[in-house]
C-alpha cells in the first residue's frame, strides 16, 4: 500500500471512530507516556497541538517539565518553548502554533511525534510534508516516540532514504 493510501485510510478510521472510544484510548496513551522512564528523566519535551482526532497530549503539561511546540517556518519546523502568556495562532495548514518564543531545537530530550500510521519496524506516516523527517535529520532528540491509536499500527510501511526511524511508539495498552 502506498503512503497516500495509508493516509486516506487512517484519516477515515480516525474520523469515524467514536469520541468516547478515542478519549478512552487517549487516556491510556497518556498513562503509557507518564510511565516511560525516558519521559520521566526528560527536561524538555516536544509535543504538538492536536488537530481533529489526533492523540491529545496537552494534559502532559501538568508535569513540571519544559514543553516545546512546533512552528512551520520557511526552512522547516522549529520548536519553541511553551509560554503561557503567548496565544497560539492557526497556521496555513490549520495547526495551532506559537507565534514566537525561545527556540529550543537542540535542547529537546524527548519528542512525541504525531502520525497517521506507524509500522512495527518504527517508520511513521505523517501528512506527507516531511517536516518531522527533515527536523530529525538535523536536530535529533535523545528519544523520539510516535503516538497513535492502536488501529493506526501497521506491520510495515513503505519508506524512503530520507525517512527517519522512531525510537518507539505509544498506542495505549487496553
């Protein structure tokens, strides 16, 4: 199956899943992350503002860590430290982003990356723009974890030379 077919299939599955079921699975994923020793040791954690029915990681921000959010810029994505006084703005892609802030690309210990699908051999399919792969090739954090719902896990995904492998993924443990 081609990546474009995987994207379409996974978006449809995610968008037709019940909110109640997704919320239950989301809570399980959060618990899995909180139990991860690598997360516990991390000081700066990269997360994202959820779009649509993506895994919502915002409750992790109750933890006393530094959290960073991505922003798409002309040369790719960069991560900015969360500041509660800054209001997020919607990008041209419909993603909520910090308008500015302290750049922390090379200070991230633990990254939680969104995905439409992740394979058991640790490759991910995103929305196809390549922003995360480009970022990871230049600023690889100590740990990169993909987050998906269990139905977004695949045995294999086609990958290219520029695709960056994850260090693991969380899909909840129900």
